[in-house]
C-alpha cells in the first residue's frame, strides 16, 4: 500500500488466521476476545490459536463459548489457565475445569467487564463502580465512599493481544460491525496492545461511509478475511398449535 508521499506501508491484510497471528503468540499471554455468546466471535482466530498449541492463557471475554465452538475449543485443549468473564453457562467443560480447580475464574459483572476493556483502551488505569459492592466481587478490592455511597475500584484491562470479529473492513483496518455482533468487539479491540480482526468482507479504500465506521483503523494492526459459521446458541420455538 502506498502513502501520499510515495513511501510503502506494510499491508494489514493476511492470507490466513495463522499468518495474521504469526509472531504474536506465546505461552502465558493475556488475550482479550470480542463476542457475546456465539455472536460476533473471532472463530477463525480462535481455531488458529488452538492449532498453535500456545498454553497457560489468560482470556478476558464476556463468556467462554460452548463445548465444541468458540473459546470452548481452547478449554477442551487445556490451553486456558484463567478466564475473566461475566457469563460462564452453556459450557460443561468450563464448569468441570473450574469446579475441579483446574481453571481460575475472575468473575466480572458484564457492564464492569465492558468498562474495564474500554478504560484500558483509553489509558485509564482504574475506575470506581458500585456494582458488586457487598458481594464476592468486591473481596480484596479498594472501597471508597462518594456522596454517601460505597464504590469499589476496578482496574482497566490492557491485553497482550485482542482478537475480534467484524463484518466489513477496508485495507486501513477501519471496521464496521453488523448489528448485535458489535457487542464486546469494540472495547476488546481497543484494549489490546496488538489487535487482529477477522472480517467477512474487505472493501477498497473509500468503500466505507466514514460516518458508519464503528472502529477506526488506528486500533487494528492485522486483518484476515474468511468464511464464518453463523450459529444460534439457544433456539427456542413455540409448539405449533393444532389446526
């Protein structure tokens, strides 16, 4: 890719998820992952992390996938040491590892987790919140009173790597997310020292409406395009009434 001054800039686009992660993975690293349930999860990057064999990972994610998909694949492969999550249902292997003491869990309220990621991406080391006061969430954390109400100090999250999933990108890394798949992807992307995004479509420069870009390309370091499986985590239907 050429700049206006004629200098060459390295492309952010990689051919495969494994190539997009090359040189970034190491044992014991901290990864922030976008997605909510099975919606908007970076499945190609998760699969590549599994194939790499990297282990002792700490992962911040709203949830831990299901037994055979998403982050659940890393749990099955015993690659995760600690999860920082809000919702830990739908995954029997997660529950088994946690209850047996094999997996560490830092349980974090959903809004707090989103704000911890956002704060880390904004360079804010910590913030006070009333959420969790008087529960196990508050144990070991600083308490402070403001205007007669007690708050606890939560730390911003800064991860070694952020992995996210978007709908469209341009070669500069500007991202557009589709509907609810936007979820945790934006704050997760901003809190990683390096962000790798997988996308369904890459359009030419100028192909995205600037007013519709959800995440500026300055936050995105590498891109990979590929096919995705669109699953429904819980399908609930009403019984057909007799005619």
